[in-house]
């Protein structure tokens, strides 16, 4: 089983590395970070660079694809090499997955039409525009399409999928070895739980960005 | 405030990237990945490479240092450039931190003697050998020294420290934007919670590795 994790300029690092630490432990799997061109790919904040070992052309038959997200303005949402690659390899994958706004990339490739899916809470409306049925769940499995909510949810997605593929015991081992027994110091990790004024502030900021992009 | 995240060959990626996504959002902070030499640094599994932008010599005055962990055999625990750098910069840091077995690296630099600290659950005895007082807590703050338990606990450490430095509202914003509302599909993330036979199995494997190293 080959696990291909897509990188593109402006990706969010934890979206890629969270599922990597979980799914990358799949017995017998080979993990490849893949990008339009091999070499360094820098993240959304501009200060973390991962190296893609393979180009899209090098990876024709991944069993699992993971698409991370990033700020919407920087996502590969238009027809081009990334969209072409996703459409092509999806025909042969066992699992096609995304974290955060990575589901918008899958949506723009036409892969989520009519499917239940999720994305970062600030982009749920955007996801619907691709014909997907957005849900508020943290990890959504619809057939072979597995989408996760914002950034850190990729860890839950990766562990969930690891269990589906390799069984509970392997997944529990990985959870134990990564000491994934989360104890966040606040309870503000979703729009339902965070202070309402904070949620409103970020919704307004996002709207401002969307308006600026539309102009 | 400069945030320096140390990389060394064999580091665990999530140990570095978890705290990065939290602390890297500190308003006004500049984040630098630093290694003995600038350039690509490959992780414990050998299939994920991060790029260090700076050498140890380039970074003389970080306000915060984060030391990730990795398999104990590959940690920089012996006198050398990493240990020298840690001892030198620690004299000027506001916070000196570690994730997972990164605390052994701090311990070997003599920075945790007499302090409460933690590490990966499989290495707690090892930590005591450096004069630290190991605890079973997930994030331990003793003065300016902040140590976290295994791998994923670096996210909790980063968010906790972000709140201490920048206030609750900034930390809650980052929690909300990273949707850090964890929902692990299993409850096996600590030796107290995982199936006992799984814990015993990994303790035996770790002992075997230690015995092999000692021979």
C-alpha cells in the first residue's frame, strides 16, 4: 500500500504531518510526500519547508491519498496538474482523504459531488458549492472518501482510518506510542464551544477575505 | 521574540510540528527551524524531511527553544554542538521546552537537574538518570522549563505556553482556528488507559532495544 501525501505551496503543516504520524505507521505501507515538482515546498506561514520526494508524475498508483488544506486563496482549486492528478489517481485509490480545506481541493476536482463531507468550520459553505453535503462531524467517511474538519482533526482522521485498515490493535498501539491522550488547556476548539464573540470575529475576518477575493 | 525549533536527524516530526502550529502563532514572534547545519533534516521514519533555515551558530538569542524527541538511540545526548548550543542559549531564554524524549536532550545538557519534568512514558526512568524528577503529567512547567509527554502532547504544551505568554484569548483563537477539539476514536493514549497487554508488549520491546544498546 502506497500512501501519497500531497504538498503545495501554502499548505498547513499540521494538516499533513498529523495524519502522517498515524497512517504512516500502517504496516507495509510506503509513504511518499508528493508535489507538482520534487523539492522544497513551503507552508502557509512561510517559515516551514517540507521536501517532496516525488513529483505527481512519479506517483501513479497510490492506495491512499491525503490532501492537506491551507488558506483558501492559496489552494490548488483551478484546473491544472494537481486537479488532473487527483482525478486520475482517485480512479485507483482505496481511500481518498483530506484534512481541513483540502476537501475543497477534492471538491474542485469533482470528487465530492453528492457525498457527505467536511472541512474547516469557516469553509463549510464553500464546500457546498462543490455539490458536497457538508456536515459538522469531525471525521466523515462516505464510501472511500474520508474528510476531516480543521487542521488538528487530521490526527483523528488518520487514527480512525488506520484502525479501519489495520485493525483496532494497530491503531491503539500507535495512539499509545504517540501518547495521543489529548488534554487541551481550553475548551474552544469548535465554533460551538469557543466564546461567541471570538467565533463572530473570525467569521467577519473570513468574510472580509472572501469579499476581497471576489472583487 | 524568536522561537527556535531544533531539528536533528531522527527527530519525530509531530514533536516539532505540533508545538510549531500553536506557538508559531504568537503575535510578533519569528519562528526559525535550526539544526547543526542549515538544510534538509530527515525524521525518525526516514521519509519526511524538513528544512532547517538556520544553523546553531546563526541563532544565539532565542526567547523560546523547542526540542523535539525521537528514538533514544538517535538523540543528541553526548557532548557536541547541540549540547553546547542548548547550554549557551538557555542562559538567555524566557522558555526552554521539549516534547517527548526531547527532555532527555535537555537533561543530558544538564538543564533539568532537580526539576520536575516529563518525557515519553517509555523513557521516564531514563529521564530520572539526569537528576530530573519525572512526573506522569502531560505538560510540566517548572520555572521556565516546560516539558511535554510523548509526541502529540507537544500540541497541548504549545497551546498552554501560548496562553501563558499571549493570554487566554490568543490561545483560544488558535485552538478555534486549528479546530483543536480532539475526538480520538480509541481511548488508548496513555499506559494507564491502553490495554494492559499492549503496554506490556511495548515495555518489553523498549527493554530489548535498551539491552541491545547497552551491549
